[in-house]
């Protein structure tokens, strides 16, 4: 049987073969297109990842400086030590070097050097440069290093709560380190080395560096010398007053710049107590910004400013204080339970008479008084550049009764942060305009580019006239109405405060916060100071006796540091001649003790409700000056 082939069938077969071949080539081309073009970058990255090993190059964190360029937080270079088992020739000798130099156990080092199937293992973090050099000198093959940046605080426990601290991987955890972490941290780089299939480094391999970008530096408003002085004063308070805590803030009332801020107790930022979580969390919290407290008489500055601005009183108006006011049927006592008698408004401010301020608050009325408290920012945050700031606490206006309003007038039934109160008072005494407190003046990048930070726009809260009248009262309050000077030769104004503490919603017996706010110069303030003492337990608790003396101590040091000379020193010293001997009042009746002090030309404060004097401060026999205060403890 003959088989015949038609020309047509051959053509069909050839055509089919060509179509199949073309399809195969098209498929291959499509595959190559997807591999090379569509997914080229992805596969290239995977390939690089397979044949290279990378070690991180940590970016240098930006430094933090005070206003004069003194470094408050800097970085030191350390090294993380790695071992690549497949590159180790002699595990025993390398392990011995690592153990001797780094202080790790020989067994651990040997295990890391000899474990196969592991491309890379971390031996130790934050080794010193000397340790790294010792390992290099020992020619320990298979050991590699990556640069690590360690934070260092040159002044240890200075500014603990303000600067804050970092986590082990250099991330800001608290303070300015956390608030400005985005600017400070920089961008990490990498060092890439080529290796074979099982991770051994290739001879003459190509090393690529992706350099890190250093973080920005912060230039703060803080003044190192003033900060040291403030912290020293607070340490004295902790010792002398046996206090639970001591706090201080120094600020420019015109710009809001924080010049110094401290909380005691504190810890060394180079040795964070991570093994004692309770201590770490408590002592790292900036309580001047985060915690609220009942301010007591320092709040009277706000009440007085509102009353003067509304023209509901004048400096010469006479008030009578029998030692209490009855409001809504409640008897609310003045701190001086026997009363101040007849006194002018200015004298009432200087005497810190609660009755006067109850009258002023009630005259203002709830709506008007709350309007001013909102102007002063009492119920809001200051927007300071710090994490965790709390707003002040006011009762809902719909729930305020006259008895509540009266208490708010002298600084009770209201809560504020220390920085919030200082900001409110600054807006009153600086001429009457609001401010925003801040720590950082500018941010400077590693390339020198500067970002200047501006405070929020200000608004008027009281008139310049009211501001001047308040400053005059504050000057008279601490200078005893021209009888003597707070600091001889210097024009200082101020106000003290004493407030009971609350626990579980009720007054905590015997627990107080004593405070002092001072301004300098009183005529046109450039500095405003707050000193607060939490739970003083050395005998006295009034702000005039517990906090004000340390405000004086700080101002004296500040004038010396800033080289500010005194004015009219001789005249002030004449007024302060110590020529009065304090009588012995212990065991005497209260009325008799008070009478003796008045005869001597001394003032008095009474602590307790009894009729017999059990103790006194100043001690009997002390030489003092006219109109000084003696505390009678009954």
C-alpha cells in the first residue's frame, strides 16, 4: 500500500511547529519580561539579601544643649559584637578572646562560635572602643562589629525628669528625649558584605556602606548654672524639711522660656533603675507638668487680678475679718482663726486673708469669675512642649454653689499643675498677655540648618494697669510693706501658699503642699520662680516658713550667678537690722504669747487649735528683725 504525502499537509505541520515554537519563545519572553522588568527590582533585592550580610550602622542621636551651648545630653560610640560561626576557624581560641575581653562566659562564647547553621549571633551589646580594638588586635577571625550609639548625660541626675531617658535601643521613653524623639533619633544605615551559600565571607568581597544620617540637636532655653542652683536648693529642702518631694520652676514670664525646672527625688540618668519599676516610674515623672494639686493662697493672685480688672474693689477698701465667713450656712475659716480685724485690700493680700478673697469671689459671681479663670487657662493645658501635661480641674459651672465659689477664691476646690499656675500668673504680671511655656528654642540639623521654634500668639487677659497693681501688691507682700526687704537691695515680689492634700477624695490629715511664687524685678519682671514642698514634716507647714526662705535662697544665688548688683543696699540693710530677741513662749497661753510678740514688734502665725503654746519657730533667744514671723504651735 502506497503512502502519499500532500504538500498541503507538510505546510500545515511546519506551520504548527512554528506556532508552537513561537508560543514557547513568547512565553519565555513574557516570563523574562516579568522577571526582568516587572519584578526585576524585587528579585534583585532578594538576591542581594541572599548573598550579602548586613550590620546596622546606628545613627548618632542629636545632642541636647542649654541656652549657652553647654551639653546636657550627648552620645558615645559603642559597638555591638557579632560572631559568624561559618567564618570562625578556631572556635576555642576565638571564644577565649571573647570571654577575656568582653566578660562573657567561655561556655556561652564557645557555643556561639561553634553552632553550625546559624549565620550570625550577637555576643554583646555596647562594648567599648577599647574592647573592640582588643578583639581586632587578637585577630579573632569570624568576629564582626556594628557601631552603636550610647546616650550619656554629663551631669547625671541633673534635669532627670526634664531630659528623660532612652530605651536600650535608643528610643526616647520620657521627657524631652521622648517629645522630640522624631528630631533627635536620625536615620540608621547599613554595612553590606558578600558571603557564599552557607554564609562564609568571600575573599576580596565587595563592602557597601549605606551611611547613617545623624539626628538633629536641641538648643533649649535652660540655663545650666541656674539649674544647678535650683537643684541644690531643692536638695536642702528635702533634708531640712524632711519632705516627700520638692519642686521648682524658673521661667521668663514674658516669653515662656523655661530657665530651670527640677523635681526631687530623682535618679542618675546614666543609671536608670530599670530593676525597680515603681521607683523608675515615680521619679521619672515630671510632676510639675503632669500632676495637679490644690494651690492654696498662691491662687489668690488670680482672684485679685479678676477683681481689680472688673473694678469691684480698690486697694484702699477696708475689709473686716473675724477669722471666718459664713457662706450657704457653712463656716469657712481664715488660716488665722482669730482673724485679721480691719484691713485694707492691700493689707488683706499681704496678710493672705481668706475672708477678703471669699468676698471678692462672691462679688464677681460664678459666671464672671469662671470667665476669667478660663482666660487664665486654669481649665486647660498650657501646650508646653512636653508629653503628659494635665489640664487644670474646675468644678462644672452648673454645679458651683456660693460656698464652692468662696473656696475657689482663696485657692481651694480647684486643682492646677505647677507649670499651669506659673503660666497663668505670668500672663497677669507681664503686662497682661498670655504666654506658652517652652523648653526648646531651636532645632539644628547635622548639616547646620536651623529650625527656630515660635511660641503661640498671645492674647490679652488683663490690662497693663491691673498688671502693675498686682505687681505692687506682690512686692509689698514679701517686703512687709516697706518694713524690710525680702533680699536686701533687690526689688522682689511674691506670694506664699499652703494647701491641704486629698487622699481618696477626703482631706489627708497633716499633709500639706507649701509653696512660694516670686518675681524679679517686681516693677518689670524678667524672672518668675515657683518653689513647692510636698508634705514637709520638720515641724512647720506654712508656705511663708517652709517655702519662702528657699525662694530667698535661690534668688540670692541667682543674683550671684548672673552678676546682678544690688540697688539701695544700705537703706535696705538698715531696715533689716536684727535687734529683737525672740521671747520664750512655750507653755504660755496663746493670748499671752500673742500679746508678747506684738509688744516686741513681731508678727505671728498659729498652727493648731489649742490654747497652750507647745513649741515655737523662731526659737526663744533668737536675734531677729522687726515684723519677722514667729510660728506658735499649739
